[in-house]
C-alpha cells in the first residue's frame, strides 16, 4: 500500500536554521533504518509553519516507523528542533508514477474508498503471472489488506505480479450482501487492464479465512445464474488456493462462527492481525449485531431466512466452473473448523473438479499464512506449477 504521511508543524524562528541543517541526517537515518521509506518533501506553508510529505511503500511500513519514533540520533535531532505539532494525517496514494511503473502502486477499480488494490510488479518486462490476494478478517471493516503484505512480498520476489485487493466490508457503506461480492468480482475482472505487463491468461486467486470463501467463490462464478453478484465473469482464474477458508456458509451460520466479535474483551486467536488504524472503530456496532455470527451479517440474515443468498455464495453448494483448486487447512485451526476444507474438497472431487486437499500438520488459523510455514510453502509451489503450466498452454 502506497501511503502518504502529512505532518504539519511549527518551528520557532531561532531554530529554523538548525531544523534545516538537521534534515539531511534525518533523511539518511530514515533510509538506513525505516523499511518502506520512499521519499520525503518539506514544504514551507507560512513563516513558521512547515508541511512534511513522506511516502511509504505500504501502511505496515508507515505503522512501523511511527512506532520507532526518534530512535536514532539523526532523527531525534531533527525532532528536537520542532516547536509544536499542528496535525498528523495519512492517506492512500492514488496517482501513479509518470511512467506507470511503480514497484507498488495503489489503483482504484471502483469509486468507493475500499474499491482499491495494491499492484506489485516484479523486476523485468513481463508478461507476469498474477496472483490476486484476498485477505480475511470476518469480512469486517476493522481488518484490511495489510495482513496480506508479507505474502505479496514473497510472491513478487519470485516473479509473480500481485494484486492485493480491498473490498467493502461489514461496518462500512455497501459492505456485506451484495457489495462485498460485487467488489471481489470487479477486482478480479479488472486484472487484465491494470498494467500491460500482466498475463491475463495466468491469473490465480488466493484467499485466507473469510477471504478463502471469496477466493473459492471466484472459481464458481461462471456457473452462477444471471442477475446475481459475480455472474458472467470477464476472467476465469487459472487456479484458486484457499487457506483455512470458510467454505461452508450454512454450517458456519449454524455454528454462529464469529460471534466472539460481540465480546470486545475476548482474547484474539494466536497470530491474529491488529485492527486497521485507517478504519473507524467498528466494535460498538459489531458488539450489538454479531451475536448470531458474522455469516449472518455478511449475507443479511440467517440461512433459514435467505437460502437463495447462501445458494449463490457458499462454495460447497455451488458447481465449479472447471477451475483447479488447492484447499489447505491447518489441523489445529482454532477459528474455522478443519472439516470445512475436507468436506468441500471431497464434494468438488466427486463432481469431477481438479482439487487437491492438504492438511497442514499442527497449524493454527494464522500459521497457514506464515511466509516460511508449511502451508504457504505448499501453496507457493502449487502456484508456481500452475503458472508454468498455464504459460506453456497459452504460449
């Protein structure tokens, strides 16, 4: 995520020269110590008021820098010249580089704030196989695509382009049914037009947890009836990987999965990502509505009340459009039952779909998205194999 940090501060007249003199050492320290630091520009907006415009490669890098503060002498010396902090804000960068080729750039695929993604491009000219990453987090606005950054960085280092998408989620306008599904469909269909270096015939989709449902759903879009979200896809994925996916929405609704979010003081599972600092606090709203589980919030009601919605969103109820799939689930998953993945894979295989089920021994819910973990190693190898086979097929 390309993030712009805007900090306005004042400097007393007698310290202005010292502030400017300290600037070079501060920037040198940032380049040495701060992952994801791209550039900074200092703007004088009044006699004693300055605006510092700092760009970060992604939101995680911005958060890490804020946590470090003035940890190095060169940075601390610059901070010491500041008289008062007027304001500090951040936002996502939308304008691309003049040549259109930033290593990571934010691209909007729709008009809403959450209808964006980060496009990572590897070295070279392409055409690149492309992986669409869909993050989890109970489809709730408190969690965002930052949790997929480590996977994106791993994939781009291995020659994949990566489209790490955001989508409207529960707790923001348009989130849930049907907006969440409309957004995922639009984001996937947008891939061929994102950059000329992308190979539109080698697009793979990967999702974790709640995002695993959405990823699996993309494999079924060509079988959806006209008039429902995601029908008539413009792009057919070369393959789909689900990691600890919620692949049976009826069972998840019956179990009221996600109802723990109704308890703000509940202990999160090991490895759970921190809530996004860029979203309003959704806890009050969730605490009053999540008692029936998060699937009911996603689809606007329980399975008994809206069977038609579950029938066109729950992967275990859908026909696969012939998209090969890899289903991975940790045997020690404490959030999504292990049986969901196995049940879905068995049903898909019985229907003649090319599907592989992998149990990740001893893996918890978030272990399956550790870049150095067993599950991701399996997923990465499968993606490399599928993309190579696809390249041979389309050449």
